[in-house]
C-alpha cells in the first residue's frame, strides 16, 4: 500500500558552516539533493554528520551559508515550517501513551480533524504492519517494533523530507538487516526525499542512491555506492568504504622491483577480494597467515607482509583449507590497483574520479 504524501523536497546547501563559539565544526559544505533521493551521510564519530542533519531539521542554528528547500531559503524558518519529519536513534516515544496515541499526538496538536487523524494513523500502521500493536504501550514492544512506531510517527505527518539519525544503532544485527530492507521499501513506496545518517558504511552501501562521506566537518566525496567503492577520491574514502576495508600498501613496504614500477605512487590500494593466491600481474610477495575466518561462502585471511609489520587482509571465494602459520603468495591484477600520491589523493589512470 502506498501512502499519499506531499511532493518530495529538493534540498540545496551552499557554503554551510557551523561553529560553537570560536570552534568551527562544519566547514563550508556544498550539497545538492534531488527530489525523491535516498541520501546517506556517513563518516566516523565526530565527523559532523548529525550536526549537519540537525541544521537541516531546524534543531541547530546555522552559523553561515544558505539552506534552501524547494527554492526557499530556510535558515531561520522554525522546524515546524520546513515540511520535515525526523526519526531519532532513541525512538523518543511517549511512555505513558499507547501506539495509536504516539502516532496521533502531533496531528492532534496541529488541530487536525479526528477523522483525518484516524485515516492517517490507519494507513501508516498498515504500511508498517503494526496494526495489532496500536493499543500497546512502548514498554510492551520490542526494539524493532518501537522503531516502526517512531517511523510511523514521521509518516503520518506526510512530510516532504524524512531525516533519520542513526535509527538502527540500538537494534541487534539481525533486526538491523531487516529494518534496512523495510526502510528501503518505504522509500520506494513513498517516493519522498530521505536523508539518513549512520557511521555504518554497510548501511550506506546497501540503502543509498547517493552517499556523502564526511570527515572532520568536510565532505570528502559524494557519489553512488559503487562509484565510491570503485573510484575513491582519496585514502580516507578508500579505507572507510568497504568491508573488510581496503588494503593500503606504502610502496616503501613492497619489494624494490614492484616499488620501481610505481615510481610516482606513494601508496597502493587493493580490495581484499581482488588479491589472489598465486601468480598475478603484480606479485606482492608472500604473507604469513595469522588468522583465518571461515564464513561459508568466503574465507578471510589476515596476515603480514614479510619483513614488515604491515597487515594484509585477503578474501578468497569459497571454503579454503588453510591454517594460521602458513605462507601464501599473493598478487593482484593491475586493473584492480588503486594508486595514491603523497597527499593521499587518488591518481587518475583514466578511470572515473
């Protein structure tokens, strides 16, 4: 069932800055978000992603720059006038109200007619499959059910823009996977613009149309999940996007012959699944295997390059019988190498940047 909503919002940030006193937090962010997009802000703790989201929501004042929603500058507009609904990490449900009352409370405060309130609550409950829960209190719900109610409270407002602030971080691993699917389906059904904040790059890769990678209050790179995975702009993005993370080899840690082939390169990056056991275009030597992870469909090896403390992760397809302490030759195809200069920027070999 599809819930009717207002038109999806377009959002434009121009040179957005945020400071607390003399301490700058957000440093001149420019970003354009198309109507109906699912955009994920991702980055390590303290990178500014939640602060940026709160500025969009109107919960945090903007120090400088322009926030424009559907062509209107909204810097000073109160949160209630922005056409936005926000879902928090903590669910923020009213413990003394049942689910129906939690869903309807904001609409009642807005003096909406009871019949319209009942219709909106019913539609949201049907979409989220929480109809049997409408007369329960939050303490009677599981974590996943509470999160559905929190999302339902946003849906009934029929916003132009949904904001999610790490909504799945309190759930266990199995529920997180399930809720990722449900939120993605919700976006498909509603067609509304959604901005989702997480520190989990797996959530970003599996849910987003566009990922915005933040670090230290700055945008490192924006693009589709596969663009960022295949063509990281710099070492930070290369190491942050992907699980297990990309191997980064300083050329000084490689043999003289290999290092000589990449004289203008300060470091080489290789995804674990692109390393092969045996002959390859570029042989990286042999690793001493320290830890073996058997995951059924893949085998992940953790080891070290010879005469080096530099760790290496190798992902091999299938169930590979290998023991800790073994020595394994590894290599990589040149087409799967990522080259970075001394400043950490990716060297363009004609591939997309």
